[in-house]
C-alpha cells in the first residue's frame, strides 16, 4: 500500500495532470481555430468545443468520481481522442508551414498526462491505438502528405515513455521519502517514549517526596499522636496522587488543577488568572505541583498567611508567579543540594523544558516565577526530506528527458539537415554545449550539490549557444524542423532553474524564445506561419512549463504532506506513550502495594493509629525507603544523549551495529539546539546499513554530535541556533557532524 507521501502524490498528480491537459489543449485549439486555415470552420468549431467540454467532464469525473468510473473512463477518452484524429479532414489544413496542429498537440498532451491516470501496460496500449488512428485520420486528410509524417508516431510514443519515466522517478522518490520518514518517525517515537518514561519516573519520585514520603515521615517521627480527620484526608489525597502521577497524558486545563491545589492549603490566595489555560497534561500537572511546592514554602517559611497566584499565557509560554509579602530570604545562602528548592521546584520545571526563578530579599517577600513553554509543532525535518526526495527525483527525470530530446530527436535532425545551415560546425558546437550543460547538472545532482550561483553563468551559456545555433540556420528554415534549438534549448534552462521560483523560470524561458523569434523576425523569413510558429512553440513550451509546474506543486505539497504525516505520527506516538505510561504506573503501584499503599489506606480510613509504636516504626521504615529511592536518582537529565540512545536502540533493532560513545558533561541545551544537533544523526541512523559509529563530545561550551555510517545523505538544512553541520564522504560511508558552541 502506498505510504502517506506517495498517496498524496498520486492524488495531487492526477489533479494537476488533468488541469495541465485542459489548459494546454484549450489554448492550442482556440489559437488554431482563430488563426489557422481550416477546411470547414463550422465543423472545426464544433469538434474543438466538444473535445474541450469532454476534457473538462473527464477531469471532473476522474478526480471526484468513484473507482468504477475511473476504470472505464480512460477507454472513453481514448475513443474521444481517436474521434478528433479521424475528423482532421474537416478540422486541419495540411500545410508544412502550419507547424504542429492542434490535434497533434492534443494527442501528445493526452498521452503525456496518461501515466498519472493509468498503468504502464494500459498506457502502451492507449498510445499505440491513438497513434494508429492518428495515421489513419492523417492519411484520409492528406494522403502521403505532411500530416502523415512517419516521424510523428515514434516521437509521440517517445513522449509517452519519457512522461512515464518522469512519473516513475517522482513516485519512487515519494516512496523513498515514506521509508525514510517512517524509520525516522520510529526513532523519534522511541525517543519520545523513552523521554516520557524517564520524565514520568522523575515526576513520580517528586510526587513521592511531596506526598506519601512526607506523610509517612510525619507519622514515623511522632508528629501526630492519634487519628485526625486532616491526616485521613491527606492520606487519601496521597493515594489518589500516587495512582495519578506519571499517568497524565493528552491535554488538561491548568486552572482547575491550581484551584484544587489551593483548596488544600491554609493560605488565603488572591487570583489573577485567565478563565482557562490548556497545556499537555504532563506539563499542566508538573506546573501545578510546582505551584503547590511554592505555596508550601510560603506556608512554612514566609511568616504570612496570604499569597497571590498570577498566570500569563502568551501562546508560546505559560508563566505562573507565586508572590508573597512575607519575611523573604537570601537565595544565595540556601544549600543547592536541598531537594525542596532545587530538585522539587527548579528541576521539576527543567524537566518540562521550563524554568524556575526565585526572587527574594530579607524583609521584602518572595516571588517564585515558573515558566512552561508550549510544545512547538516542527515538521521541518519531514518537509526537508520530502522536498529533497521530490526535487532529486524530478531533476533526474528532467535530465533523462533533456538527454533523450537532444540525442534521440535533435541530433538526427541536425545531421540530416546540413543544407539548412550556413555552417555545420556552429550547430554541432551548440548541440555539444547543451549536452555538456545537461551533464554538469547530472553530476551535480548525483553529488547532491546543486549548481548554486554558477547556474546563472550556465544559463548565460545556454543563451549564447541558442543564439549561435539560430544565427547559422538559413532564414527560410528558421522555426522549422531543421531549427532544432528553437525550443529545445529551453530544456537545459528548465534543469538549471527548476529548483527556484516558477516566475523566474517562466521569465527566462520566455526570454529565450523571444530572442529566437527576434532573430527570425530580423531575417524576414521563416519556415512556419505565425499560427504554425505559435503551435510549434506551444507544443514544446507546454511540456517544459509542465516540469516547472510539477516542481512547484511538489514543493507546496511537501509542506502539507509533512504536516499530515506529523499529525498522524503524533496520534500514534500519543497512543504509544499512553500505553507505556499506563504500564509504568501500574508497575509502580504494584511495587508499593505491599508496603506504602496499606499504610496510607489504613491512615486514610483511621484503621491505623498514628500513635501506635508499631505503626510509627512501619511508617518510618517506609518513609526511609522512599527517601533512599528519591536520593538514588541524583543524575541530571541529558535529553540529547537520551534521544540519541533511543535512535541507537531502534537502529540496532533494524540490524545496524552501532558503537555509541558520550564524552564530557553537556550544558542545558535549548530544545531548538538539541533538535538541530540530533536531527542529522537520527536521519543517518534511520537509513544506515552495516555498522555505524555515533559520538557525542562536550568540551566547555561546545557540543558535537558526529556519526559515521553507510547511509543516505541527510536532507539539506540551513545552519541555525549556533549549530553548524558538515558532511564528508569516504566511499559509501558518510561522516556527518553537527556542532554547537554557546556564547562565551
């Protein structure tokens, strides 16, 4: 089954192929009806109108109709094309100076767009039938004359084959994108699951510190001498918190969580908050617990019974401020290893990618500021993969078409028409130069290094070669069959400019054609009439513009496809994270079921007396065990290495032997920097085969991620956020490196 990118290409390809057909056939037939001589203009008008209406209806049904309609409709379309071929006795006047007829342009455009609608075998049969019927109609209209030129059939078949090759190139590129994105998504999903599980574990430990461990320690130290209602209520809340912690997923409203937190504090709280603030559930829970910890510190240490909670939401960042006017303190004099300040508050926010700041002075109160960023949607990596694959496939297809046109069509015409030129060597020089430009683009594409700024020098060379070829064609042969460079010099221009703006490409192509027409006009004579020149030019130009249009469509489609792919991936990742977090939470509750849960349940129901020495000893022992568990988790999170380890695990499951080494201590990297550092390595491991080596090195304020593997080149990406990338090739292996240096 086609992947998301390939299916999107197939759906969009049919739409744009049929749109191109309607435009080209509509314009060429209308121009011919207005300017060209016709045996019976009334019949010709009926046939032109009928066929254009048919093309429009055909396109609508092919795009919007059902599968059964799309199966038989191409048969009817072939019959319609055969009908206009057999009507040439009334619609086409045989005239060698008339150039390509509207019927010939129509059938060429039909077979060129068929690959997006029917399979290869059906294309071959349809093309053979159409060519055969065309020759029958041409023989009836012009027995033995120009319309039945024996070269027209083979060239029409060649156009169909070239178009089918273009279609296959682009579709293969889409399939490659699907494979790379699927593997990268798998690595990314594994990394997100691992990060979520790690975050859940740390949040669970923080919850233990804030709830069960504190309650059991209080009972174990004899603070409570007998059953109390408030103790039972607190034990019930602790049980609920343990069942809930680390299981938050999806989205949640922060404000109700904060109000629930405040409901269980003795402080009088003033509110300055919006009606609702929606966050990922894990972030909302983490932020609410940070607020709770700050309020607890106010109640314990500030010497005041009032506080204020302020919430700001600017779209990208949610900020919570807890303000009191109590006695204040000097933050510099607080031990950095105290869990309550550093790990339960500051690290809690760091785990979510946020920040915690404490501003206080003795006698001037305290302000705790907690910030939590909203996760930014970033589909640039997928978009770059899709764009690079599409452009590479389309470029190879255009290279093949250009070489086929120059070698299989133009070279035989050039050699057979020696009498049409004032000198043969300029024609051979121009032809050789255009082939050389095409080969330069081919080499650049193979090396995945577009010509860049040199493309304009090559465009200027193409103009010079085109002018040279036109200048040495005898005036009476210009714009005719012997004038091979008239339109075909545009193919190298398409190759050089197809990756840029469509408007620029159209302008440069138009300039090349106008230059050629200007040279012919100055000579005062040509092989074709005005209508013939327009028809002949449009027959070639429409094909070249089709390539430019496809390039633009593919670039635009890359963005929408990447967004759709990432949305589907988010759903799958969300489901996978939810399953793993549920399993982790179930396992943690099972681990506590034999010890902590019975104690808390007994305290909640007042069945256990906190004044009983045995109950105190059991609570003290369990509190000590919990605190040892909390204290053992003293490693600071390293999100970069964690993501890379997940990518390594996925690559190894795919059969790649990966050597992974991490050196030095990494600073706290912003999310954007982490993404840019990890993305090339993750993409490389997604396509790697055999053996790979992954290294993370940290020296001072510099972090470097490098991977050596036999893999596909990483998608092109601009440097940014202080990260610089480089790629070196050694045979079939690549050395891909991303380095970041912080501000000194």
